[in-house]
C-alpha cells in the first residue's frame, strides 16, 4: 500500500508593513504687518502779538530836537499859517514834537513823545465822529485847517490837530499800536516714510523621509516528499524439473 503523500506546508503569510508616519508640517511663519506712519500734526499758527507803542521824547543832539526847536523859535513866529490852530510859540516841546510826528517831518525822524496821559477816541465818542468827518470830508472842503495833513494821514494825526484846535472835545491821542509782522508758521517737517519691514522668508516644509520598502519575507523551501520505497517483488519459486 503506497504511503500517503503529505500535504504541502503553506508559506507563512508576511506581516503587513505599517504605513510610514508622515512628519508634521511646520506652521508657516506669519508675515509681520507694517506699522502705519501717523500723519504729521501741523504746527499751530502763532497769533501775532501787537508790538507796544513806542514813544521817545527827543533830547538835545537829535535831529528831531533840532526840528522842534526850529518850529518853536522860527517856524511859528515867521510862518504861523504853516501850523494848525492851537499851536503857537507858547506850545510845549511835546505838542510840537507830536505834530511833527503826525506830518512825518524828515521822513518820520520824530517819534511820538512820551506823555503822562493820552486817549485815542473810539466809536461812540464825540471826538471819534469829529475825527472821521475831518478825515473824510473836512480835509477836502477846508484843507487849510489841516495844514501838513493829507487824507492818508493817520487817525491819531487828525485827532491831534483837533486837540490843539479845541474841537470835538478831543484829548491828546496816544501813539498808534503797530502790529508786529506775522511770522510765517513753521511747518512740521514731514517724517520720511519708514520702509515696511522685510518679512522673513517662510522655510519650505521638510519632506518626511520616505521609508525604505520592507522586503517580503522569503518563504521557506518546501521539502520534497520522501519517496516511499517500493517493495521488491519476490520471484516465484522455479519448479523442479520433472525427471
């Protein structure tokens, strides 16, 4: 009876190769936002401060003093019509200097003298109306009453002449206030724009290393079946020859 053929040993099933774990992708570096440049604040325009009225009573040795002395000692006695009513050789140096200032003798060499009291007429006062009439009407209709004055003469000059003439109840006027020249406002320099910061380059993500493929296990060789020895047939006995 032949020996049964053994069943072949199955090849072992290889364990599954786990998928490689991908390396985490780094988060991108945020780009810094540029800081907005604030608009420059304009410098405030300075309010011009009026310069105080300047007065000076002339003294001997000055050109104005010589002009006043000539008017008192020569001009008034010899040419009284050159001066407004109210001025005479008996008038004070201050009165004469004031008049020479108002008519701008010697190109304004005479400043207004410093006096103890003065008042420039304002709107609403009788003197104010009288000065306005003299400046706008009287100088044209009776110019001889305002000798040395012109329509462009100052308000104070007309008030002074009316003061000496005892008209309109006008007091001695004060020196006019001269506004100081308005300085141009200094503009705030515009700041140079700051360049936006250069963003740092975002590094490229490092690719995860590709794992080397795991080789499939080599199946163990299946041993060849051991052949069953075949029995040697026994020869039949040879019969003895018949005698």
